[in-house]
C-alpha cells in the first residue's frame, strides 16, 4: 500500500494536475498579474523536470504568438491613420449613440469578417475601435470588450475556413470516411448561435459595468468639451467662409497680422478635400489661405465690429455647431499648461515669448485665480499660477514637455487618445489590411506571413513607426499565452488527456444519442480550457468518429459537434487568444469570464446538440 502510494505521489500526471489547479486558484484570487502566474508556471515546469527546456519555451517559437503580436501592430496602424476612428464614427452614426445598436452592429461586423479570416486578427483590429467607441459614449470598455471576444469566437462557427479546428475535423472526416463538410455547412449553426449570443450579451452586459472606482478614475481627466465650456470658447469663437474675392486668399496666416491689428486669432482652417473636411491647425502661421476655406477664429477683442471686418475682407460668417470642435479632434487638440516657478515666462506675454513661433501653438485662454481673463491675451504678462489653454496640432502638444522647461502640462484631455498622427496615410493602411485579409483568405501564405507583410507595408507607408509598433503590443497577453502553453504539452505527455477521454467513452458509450453529443461537447469544452482549440480538435475528432462507427451512426453530426465545441472557448481568459487579447483593454478579472462564459457555453451546447442532428441526421 505504501509503495503504491509512493508511486502515485511520484506520478508526473499528479504534479501536472496539481500545478494546473494551483494556477487556476491564483488566477481566481486575482492578487498576482496573470502574466506573472504564467511565468511561475514555466519556472516550476523547468524545475520539476516534467518538461524539457525546449518544451517549456516552445511558445516563444509558436507562429500563433508571433501572429498575435503582429496583429496588435496592425491594429495600431489603423488607429494612427484614423481608420479605426472612422469605423467607430460610422458605428456611432448608424447606431445613433445607442449602446444596444452599437453592440449589435459590432457583433455582426466581427462575426461576418471573422467568417473569412482569423478571428484573432479581427478582434485585434476591432479592439482600438471599441476603445474609441467607449470613449465617445463615455461607457466602460467592459461592456463591449466581452461581446467583441464572444463574436470573434462565434465567427469560427460560421464557415469551413473560419478557424483551424473546422479544417482539422473536416480533414479527419475525409481521411476516415471520405466525407466532407461544404463551405457553408457550419453557417446555419453559427448564425443561430450568433443571434442567441447577441441577445445574451444585451442581457448580461450590465454585469460588466464599471465599479465606482473605475468611474471615478475615468472622470479624473477632463475632456475637450469640458475645456471649451470652462474657457467659454463658444462665446468667443466664430467661423468665417473665405469668399472668392477675399484679400486673404494666397496669404499665409502670419502675414495677415490679425492678432496685432484686430485681436483675432486663427485657430484652425477647415478645407474640403476628396469630399470630406480636412482640419488644419493654423498655429504655425505658415498655412496659405485658399478660396472657400472656413476659418475658425478666436475673437479676443470684444469691441471689434465683426460685420465691418467681414465686409472689408469679404468673409461670410457661418454658424458654429456644438459638435464642431469634436470633428477636429483627430488633428487639432487642446491642453492646459502653467508656468514653472522661476520660469523665464513669468512676467512676459505670449507676444514677447513668440509663443506661436517657438512652440507652434496658440494661447486661447488664461485663468488667473479661477477667473477668466478677457481682452487681448497675446499681450497679457503671465504670473505664477496662471492656467493657459493652448490649441494646435496634437503632435506639437505631445512634444511640448520636451520643447520647453518654462511650462508644465497640467493634464492631457481624454481625447488625446484619439489623436491621429498619420491621418494622411489612411488609404495606405486600408490597403495593407486588405492585402493581409486577401492573403489569409486565399491561403497563399501562412497567416503569420500575411500579417508580417501587412506590418512591413504599414511601416513602408509611414502609418506606424518603430516606437509606436513596439508600444502597441500587449506584452502581458503574449506572456500569458506563452506561459500556459506548457500545460498542453504536459497533459498529453503524461497521458492525462488520454485517461480522461477513455473514462468518458466507457461512461457514456451506452447512453442515448443526444447524451453522447452532450458528453462530447462537455469533454471538448473542458479539454479546451487547457490546450488550444486546434489541439482539442485534433485529439477529439478521431474519438468522435470512432464512437459513431461503434454505434453504427453517421459520423458527420459527431464531427460537427467537436468542431463547434472546439470554438466554444468562452469560459476563461486563457482558453482562447481572443479572450486573452481583450483581458487587459477590457479590465476584466478571471471571474468575469467564468460568470459570463459558463452560462453561454451551456446555451451553445444545447443549440448544438439539438440543431446538429436536424441538419446532419444520425
């Protein structure tokens, strides 16, 4: 007895299971970062001798890990060129600022696109879109990131090529029985699950609302709208259309001397190009004015006769909409700054400091002791404690701390996240992504090579630079994926998966047909918690087909059940890269996936078990 107990304690499988349970316990405790837990897992596998060094660190050479990193960069390219922002604007416009409509359209778009390309790629592309939508609607990313990942996983159930497990199961079915799924065999099941998934996420998204602490954190940073109201810019800012006979045409902003002569400050120029408005920060003064330009002017001189001024220079006043400033946020921004104690700026005005010439920004508001100063602000000497509101190109606003030691940036507005440093390259970014999608769908090159080509194209077209590319990668997510991969190898190497599979076959072999499909689905879902969905499909497909043969039933419904179950990785953040990718941006905990994913997995199981035999009879 003692010898058997000793042998049992020396079993590698026992220690793998213990390590697995320990990791899951730490995940649920949420006291350590998940990437730290993953690194501890790797360390313990190394020290235990269960796996070799090559097996422990195999994840670092896995093409899927590289693919995920590259897709983060692709997503950043879409952000920096404004494509992601335009998509979010389209969704917001169509949804009419309704969270319900946004959620529905988001899930439909992700599931549709994911039907023909990697779901991991689709989710990586839509993560920045969702973050921008959440900013615009002032809601927590938690409410939309989970629907994003759910739609990404459901997209794998839509077509034959949507995900690798479908192809694996189809290949095994063809090898054993010379049977094959058609391209759209999965579509009725996937569409049904998608509809159920949309209704489910509409119902449970309230469980994912921000905590009070999250909301307080979000409210700490002012928005552009807050600054506009605080400095009463709506009362001072006017818009003027440049007529065909205006003396302004052909002259640079600085050559007009509007500030010194009239107390007027041109903040931005709206110019239509390719049937859409282009906003140009006029702070450098070098921009040449053209016919039909719309000038956004800060009227700092309250005594100026605007009607006479417009008549003299052939300008036409036009209304300023409440949303006008928001439309410019992709290129023109604002920020509050204050003079540093003992700074050379104290006692000197913007004109004396040549503020616009030196920094490329315009001072459009000054607060002193909580009161707004009126009049000609360019000539107002600065005092310690003054708060200056400056406007200009986001690039120059970002560089301001590096260009001057005389002023300190109080806080960047929340809209700085929407700044678009490479807006002119948006068409090149779309071309790069379309190239990647075509290569992925056609299968001409592996997915990771297609993503690499897209990243190199984005770099070539200056959509991204090296720093932004490296900063865009969510390294914690990658470390988590790499750190959990050894469990897949260890469970198969020590016979753990085989033992569970044999036990399940012996248990349910004599049960009814639907119960057998339920057992297969549950087994796939459980195994998929610890190994990739592709590995789950490879393992389970021959088992399911052989079970069908033993029961003298058609293998097609059994194979389809395995394929759907392999994609139903909703229950934990480590069960699929799609879930892992939204973990950080969504601010989720391990328990959030269990709370949302387990009930939905049960729903998917019931739909699969009862719908598959109808479409593919036994």
